[in-house]
């Protein structure tokens, strides 16, 4: 996270000093305390809740606007606008003042802008700290259903906005949104022929480099607790599997006897990885503990078996194979038995990714033309495509709340990471520097 420097913090706090005529955030009286109402929404065919999110109240200052108000507003509206639960009322229709609305007439003025709820925020200083106050008001009853104060001490103002957005989603659904999660990915942005592992926030901000092999390092995967990343690297011969802890960063090689080792996938308990390894030139699926023990071969076919991915319950592994002709996705038990075919359409299906609840499978699909991103409902067998337009779409990955999918999109000579809702809405380009691919969303949420 981008930390506010001590000097910058002093400037911002000074700029946030109370100004003449500015009204402080009112203390919530006992009779107006936020209620414990939790409005549980259903995404299936439900209407989105209309939110009004005006710019946060803050002293007029170029420093405050640039370093606090603008990034806060961008992050907060970007988060909730991308959520499948909400639609934002047009800011041009917001009434002046009435924050929060105190009378029925004032509430109706906000409702006339197309909103059902008002998310009112204020940025202010308390001593040497920056504090954000947020209040979510039901415009029908004029009662707050959420009211909290957030400290920005030691973290970026964008993180405060992400935290507020998570709390708003939790208020309506019972679960937080993905706004504090991260995506690991591969990039060549630092030049040369190598590729390294990077990490960014869920919305593409705060990008930072994680590996420094000066070689080809690809195909990362998060452990389910978010503490480790495993990946494939060509830093030595044959290509190997490596992992590191995000708290320590030391690189560790997974000792395996196979060659051309690729596509590692963590088991849910974090003790082993599944991967594709070559046996006398033929790719097969294996599992192994991080220390090299417990090495087991799961497939034994003359076909090419690749791209293994553990199911969230840890009892099954999806993988790609051309054992019946064109590459399709199969499912097998952890012991390698009970192999069954999952995808039945198209001439190439690859790179399976389970949804967090294990009920759906995203994958790269091709019938004719470019690869697209498809989603298979494992209960009904229904398949639908979420990507569109020209370009090659590959390597899908789910947000930990199951509301969005990120993938790599190649158009011309540029490959970038994009994301969209599971229905294809809210398309967003997350990267722009260099070429970027192999995204994998961390599986943990705050």
C-alpha cells in the first residue's frame, strides 16, 4: 500500500484544519443511530439498488483535492459502480446541500435524482490524523443504516475508500465486496526478454513487482489463505516450480523429478500443488507437497494433459486434455480416478478456473475465430460467454466473492489484463504498461 509520508501527512492535516463556516460532521443522536437492518439482495434477476454518492465534504484546498478528495472519490465510486448490486444516480442530478437530509422534502429531492440511498462522506483532520466519516441513509425513512468513522493513519486514502465500499456491500448482502483484494500477474514491463511476477489491487492500482529472476517467470497461483504464491520459472533447467511467502519473500524450489513443469495450482489446505510435468516428453498431471514429498502421478495417457486446478473443496481436480480429440476440460478425483468430461462444445476448451463456491467453471473457449471466456454452470450444464469483440481471451480467474472475472486479452501486439462482471457488464482494463497476462485473484477477503 502507498503509505502517506510524514511530511505529506503534515501538509494534508494542515490543509484540513477547520475553516470558517464549515459545519462539522454531526454526532449521531441516540434516536438516529444506525439501525441493524441488513437488506439481503439476490443477484439472480434482481434490480440493482440506486445509490447517490456525492463528492466528500472537505475544506477547499488544492492539496486536499489532489491527494485526498480525488483519489477517494475515484476509488469509492469505481468500487460500487462495478458491483453487481448497485447503480449510481447521476451526479449532475444531485441536489445542492441536504447532506444528510433532515426533512421529507430534502429526502424527496435526493430521491428525485434517482437514488434510494445516500452515501454521505466527509474528510477531516483530528490532530495529526486524517479521518473519514461515512453515513449510509435510507432516503425513504431518512434513517441511517450505516455510520462509521475510518482512520487513514498509515494507509492510503484509496484503501479507506475500498474499506467503506466493502462495508456498504456487506450491509446489503451480508458479505464484503472484493475491494481490498489483490491480483497477481505476469508482466514484461521492465524490458528485456524476461517476465516477472507482479501484484496489483483489484482495480489495477498500486502495482508492484514480486520476483527478480531476470528470466521467464509465469503462471502464478495464490495459496487459499493468501500467504504464498507458487509459479513456474525458467531461471534454471529444466523449468521449475517455485514458491515464496509474501511475508518473507524467500524463493523456494519445489523438487520434482519431472521435466517441463508448468501450471502449478495450490490445494485448498496449502500443503500441496498440482502441476503438469513431462514424462519422456508426454505431459501428465501430478501432485506434490511443497517440500517435494508425496509426489504422485494422477494421469497416465498418451494424450496431452495440462492446466490442473483444484476444486475449492480439495477433492477434485479439473484439467485440460485432448484424449478424445480436441482439447476439452475434464474432472477427476484427487486420486486420479473417476475421470469425466465437463465441456462438450467448441473445438478447444482450456485453462479451467473454479468459482469460489465450486458451482461454476470459467475457461478459455473457442468454436471458431478467437478464444473467448466462457462460464459453465456445473449444476445445470448451461454454458454462456462473457467476453466479446476481437482479440484472444485467456487465463480467467474469479474474484473471491464470485462477482467478477479477470483475464488476459490480446489485441494486436498488446496483451493486457481486464475484468468484468460474471454477466459481462462493467468491463474494465486493469493494466497498460508493457504486456501483462496470467492473472490470478487472491482467494481471501477481509
